[in-house]
C-alpha cells in the first residue's frame, strides 16, 4: 500500500482522522466545522463530535462553529499577560468591583479584553453561572466551581486579542437563530468621553459589543482611568446605554456630569479620587 493510499484510508478511520484533524487545526490555527467536513470528506456532525472529543482531551479549544489551536492560544496568552501588566493594579480593582455585581445563578456576557479576563479569574466565589463570551481565554480562566454552562460566540478570531468577531447569536439545529439574552453584560471598552460615549479601536468589535449591550438587562462598562476623555475609531454606544461605569478613579467634572445626566452609576474603589 502506498503512502497516499494509506493516508486516504486513514481519513476514514476515527482515530486516524482525529489525529489528522488535530494536526491540521494546529497548523491552521483557526478552523471552521464546514471547512473540516469538506477537507476530510465526513459529515458536519462527525466533525463536531471529533472536535468535542479533541477539546475534552485538551488538544484544542472548541468554539461555536469551529476550533482554535492550543498553540495559537499560548502565543496570544503571553501577549495578553503582557497587556495585563499594564495598569495591572487598576484592572484588578475594577475586576473585583465588577465581580461584586454578578449574582449567583445569573447569565452574564463578557467581551474580549484583559480587564474582563481579570474579572473571569475572580469569579471563584460564585456558583451556577451561565457565561457567554467572545473571549477565547475566558473559558479556561473561569473557576470550574463557578460555572454551570459556558458558550463561545463564533466568527473570525482577532489574533491580537484572541476574541471572536461575529454575531451575538447561536443557531438551533434547524438553522434559525435562537433568541438569547443575559442578566448582566460586562463590557471592557477602549475609551470613555462625555461627547463620544464608549468607543473602541475596531469596528467589528464595536458592533459585537453593541449587540451584547442590547441583549442585557443590565450593563456594566469596565474602563480604567487612563481611558477617560479619549475617543477611538468606533463608537460602541452612548454613555446612557450603561447602568454602571466601573473604574479605578473619579473622572473629571465634564465626564462625571455627563454620566450623571445619563443616569449611569459610577462605581469606584473606596477612597478613589
């Protein structure tokens, strides 16, 4: 039997297919279920089962509609750790305050970013949470004791942040979008200003954050004080769309007055000035 014939035959053997699938995901970094089904000549359901097993084995990270390689996450995680070291104390304070808003048994949405990642790591005292996120680092950061279910939104993956960019939705087996909502959306933003509201640097991320906000009963914006009185490329929403702004220091008079006018509760550490 030639190597080509052996390779073709192995594709139809579960163990051999999964090994090849794992190698392909590692090489590609990010894949979709449909692309894998076409490449390996099997059904979408078969690919999903293989990916679920490989995810359970720790070979890759399962996402809605596909998978991401562990090596990609490792590279990005190092970069994220570097970003976490910027304004580190401020982010930890904000994360702790945000965690205090999360109620046991609730459903929360968390977007990409290092402040929200710090929040995920601090939810160890919580129980029975349902978490939906576009941040691929959040599932591994969440304490297992805190979580009932974790869902990751699908779409393209930004290599800089390892967060997906796509619709805030999931589909039923019949193909129709399911109506989803959450009790609290925890949204990290790039800038906050009286006139511009909440902004970020990436247009697709802004659209995704807008949709998370629209599906939440309550909204908490997370932003350290270095982001005050700045405007980035894409507006996420106006100030009044949030119920809370969680930060490490009091903003200046203009922003503080605008937040008050928008009925946004300002949450800061005790003694913040």
